[in-house]
C-alpha cells in the first residue's frame, strides 16, 4: 500500500513512517519542515517539501505520489501559539487540511487517518472522570476548536464525496525525537533542560506552587501502532482515543523523570498558562479492547531518557 504521511518529518509522523515501513508499506512524507527535520526521516523516504497552505503544491504532491491512503499528522501543534495566533492555527489546521482533502478527492485517495487531540478537544475532564469518545467536546483553545472543525469536515467529505476517514484523538504523546524547542511536549522540554542542568518550571493548575495540571501521557509507539492499525481493512472505528487512562500531575511526572535519571530534581513553579485545561484524562476502553496494555509511563520514560542522553 502507498501511504503519504503529512508531518512525516515531525515527531509522531516519523514514528508512523518507521512503523509503516516495518509492515511493508511504500511511504512518502509531506512536510514544510517548520518544526520537522529531514534527519527524522528514515533513509530512502521521499519528502515533498510542501506547505499545506499552498493548495496547488499539495495537489501536485498527491498527484505525483498517488497514495492509497493518507496519514494526516501535519499541524500547527501548540495550544499556546494558537491562543496567540488563531489565524495561523486555522490557516494550517483547517484551510491547509481542506487543501489536503480536496487533493485526496482529486486523486481518488481511499482513506485519511487524522491526528486529533484527546488532550485538548474535551476541555475540562472533572476529577475522577475519563473522557470517552462519546463525550461532547468542549474545546477551549483555537487549536482544539480547529481540530474539532476538521474532524467534522472529514464527516462531510465521507458522506458527500466518498472519502473514507477515521480520527485518532491522542493524549499527551512523548518519546524519542520530540522537539524540546516548542511550547508543547513537556517530557522533551524537561529532559533536555535537566540534562543541560537548567531549571524546570511546573506551571500551575490553579495557583503557582500546586502540583500542576493533570494529564494522560502516552508513549509514541502506542500512537504509531494505532495509526498503522487504522489503515487496515478490518478497522471499523470512526473515532478512537489513544491514551493510557492514567492521571498524572506535572509534579508526579517530574518525580518519575527524576527517578529514571537517578537524581534529585527541584522544580520552580509558574502561573497558569492560557488555553490549558486543568485536567485531561482519556477513557481508553476502545484502545485497550483492540491493543491490550500500553507501554507503561515508567518504561516509556526510560526509553525516552536513553534517547535524549544518547543525543549528547
Ligand atoms: P511536530 O511539530 O513534531 O509535527 C508536526 C509536523 O507538521 C512537523 O514536521 C511540521 O514541520 C509539519 N507542519 C507544520 N505545519 C505545516 C504546514 N503548514 N505544512 C506542512 N507541514 C507542516 O508535532 P507532533 O507532536 O509530532 O504532532 C503530530 C500531530 O499530532 C499534530 O497533528 C498534532 O496536533 C497531533 N497531536 C500531538 C500531540 C502531542 O502530544 N504531541 C497530542 C495530540 C495531537
């Protein structure tokens, strides 16, 4: 099968490409390298260096590669940037996405698998609760609003234009190759800072000094295997959460990271950040029924730390 991975030079996209090559798919990447890097791509994978906002270039890339399926990972992926610049977010995540879907129609792509956000789309998830796929989304940032908008556009293209699709809503993803220079990706940011002996900051859930927001952290290989399975003929989920269902405060995360580094860590404490939900934890019954156990947070952090340390 021929698979085009948008955002393939990025963190998650590059893991999906590796997993797709392992099962024998023929793969290419489409990426504007705004946060992605060429060196994230396995050798021999063709890169279409294209911006999703460039409608004719997107069409030309799809027309050139003629994929059977598209894994759509490219995005403006930062909640805080979306709050500062809603226009930039919508241009990439909505208009750029429409450019992609129109090109998929034009060249008879069979299916699109879309990287949505379980971490942001449901809004606040009350204490003791887990956000299931059936919960009505209450997005509170432009990023989450635009992801939800694109999910709904996929439904329109499916019903009116026969383009099959499915949505994977990721929790907070971490693992090797995550970019620590952005504003998302707390595990990458903390490991890089700690290795460089810089101070790390726990942003507040409500008031500076509290243990921070509650999140569900999922290791990137679990995300990659869900993406590969979603391309298969026996996949019949329209929407699936990809997380662990384990609720972790930022301070708990820091302690687990310190344990895996074998050192003491004393973080600083900062204010709340605009657009951040206080608590987000996913219901993963659908994921668990299909895939069984997750990579544990402890094991995933060990693998991630080993990778950052190996980068010198
Ligand atoms: P990333 O920044 O590493 O990857 C995004 C890729 O998209 C990059 O390679 C970037 O260069 C590319 N890109 C950005 N704008 C583009 C444009 N206009 N045209 C073409 N390419 C463009 O981020 P990631 O963490 O790998 O995220 C991948 C996907 O998963 C995104 O859609 C993101 O919204 C979604 N997601 C990520 C997380 C997470 O925790 N990392 C959680 C939920 C959803």
